[in-house]
C-alpha cells in the first residue's frame, strides 16, 4: 500500500467521521479529531469541492447560530451487498448512504456446487447493476456474507457442512477477478450484525450480541462498538454451546448443542412428529392449506390459533434458547441482545416471553437486570445491505486517495 501524506491522513479521518454519522457539524468534527477549527474548515472545504460530502442544512443550536451539518454525498460510490445462505441468496445495490437502488432475493444454488453458484451470483450482480443503471466500472466494492466456516482474511470457505463441495473455495478472488473491485467476505451472522448496528435496533449500542436462528445458529459480538473476532477469527460459535450434555448429536460431533436442539429443521421435525401423533389439529389444517409442508410460519399461525401443541413447542424452544443466552449474559454483560434470522422472524413473539423468563430466573442479577432482549425488525434485503458495509470505508478511502493524489 503506498504511503499517504499528512493532508491525506487528515482528509481520511474527517471523511470517515462524516461517514459514520448520518450528519455532523464542523464543531463536532473538531472536537472528535482534536484538529483546529481552521484546519477542519480547510479540510471540509476540500471534501465539499471534491463532492465527497455535502451540506445538509442547519442542525440544533447550542446558543449561537445553528451549525451547518455535513453528510456523505450518496452518489460518491456504489456498492453491492450479497447475503448467500444455504437456501436463499439476497443482493442489494446501494449508494454510499446505504440506500437500496435495486435488490433481489432468490434461490442461492449453493447445493449445485461452487462453480455454478458463483457464476450465477456474478450474472445476478450484472443484472442488478443494469437495473440500478450503474456501469460495472463504477462499482466501488462488493461485500459478501456467506454461511459456512471461513478464512476471513483470504475470503476462502474452509468448510460448509451442509454443502461439502464448498471446502476451500476462493470466493473473494473469484469476485475480484471478475468484477475488478474491492471484495470482502465474512460470515453471515457478522454481516447481519453490521446491518443491525447501522440500520437496526443496535444503532445506539456499543456492547451487544446479535444472534441468528435459522438453518444454522450463529452469533456476532460487538464489544466496545467493534466486531470481536477472537484469536483465529472463529468467535461467535454460540450454536455449539452445550445446553444438554445428554441431548441429541450435533453436526459438530458434540451432544446437546443449541443448534442441535433449536435449529429451524429440528423444530419442523418435532412439529411433524406431533402431526404424526395427531396432537395438533390447527397445524394439520394449516399444513393441508400449505400443500402438506410444515413451516415455521405455519407453526406460529397454529400457536396464534391457540393450538396447545404448537404453543408448547415454541415455549420449550424459548426455554432452550434462553438457557443458551444465560451464559452469554453472565459472560459478557451486554446491554442488548438482538435475535434475528428465520425463526425469530416467524415465531419470535412466542419465544421471547420464555427467553426473558429463563434469563431473569437463571442469569446473575447484575447482568440480567441490564440486558434487553429484542427481536430484529430488519428484512432480508437489509442483510445484503449489511454485507455492503464490509467494503464501504475502504471504497471511500480509495476514491479519496485517487482524487487527491499522493
Ligand atoms: Zn454443535
């Protein structure tokens, strides 16, 4: 990486602060950086001239003349965010302020193998750029969240138990070679947590845990406002916390992990067993209307219609999730835990009361009195928007260095 001079360093610092705030005054920029008002005035003038930032109108006055607020120019770059799960692929093209210009949700094709799935992804990115009327040469970066175990530094999938053909696939270099832009790859709980921090309920939280419950179970830890990765980048394997040492075998080889007890497929299987024993008349009705398929949404609707079996199943699931969360609360003392993914989306309102009850009963009094547990209200398109955040600051940095020279 070429060396950058002190003017570039100052410009980058100010640009990054403007980016991290929806809008910010020059006075606050001076306080946050420690730069003089004169220097801030010169730097912002240069950023305004280069179209990196724009003036937004007046903010709140603290006595004198109301300050003019600055924000990022949304058109200074365009990003693609990708969320590739085992079942679905979600994509979004955004401007630099995260506004969605085009999006798509479709089958991910990961089960067809890496070649077919990645070529399909590339075609879909080209289609979306066309729909958003953005030339592929104007693309500033691609951020991608992907399920499976990753070497995040190199953007390679190490393994993906549900689709074994994805061992050692260089996802990042495939996209970089074909798109000629920055690409960053990270695992899906982390990119979903980025979305939650920027657009969701964790906007004002520095210490929070994001948990995702779907086909698999994952976690991302935000400590002191930053994503925590652990020594080797593997932090957040909440799904493999043991909550019942005699419980069922898990895909990791252990018994009684959270994932072995409350993943979407396990809950659906338990509901199917209930149906086979004729325990759930409401779910039978709903499933018949759904072409014979048991879904999480169906289980939730049956609970809504007061089906005792489904109410019991979701209550028991909430107790199990809560039992796993007790350890997180005791260990990390987070201010907020956000529950996202398919299960909370479909049935969160049935899970939350028992989760809260278990946490209040079993976690230490100090941390349990300080934590709020909430359901995410972000959409699947927001998950893709969150992945784009992996590259946003790098894209800004590169555009700025290109514009101001070295
Ligand atoms: Zn496990």
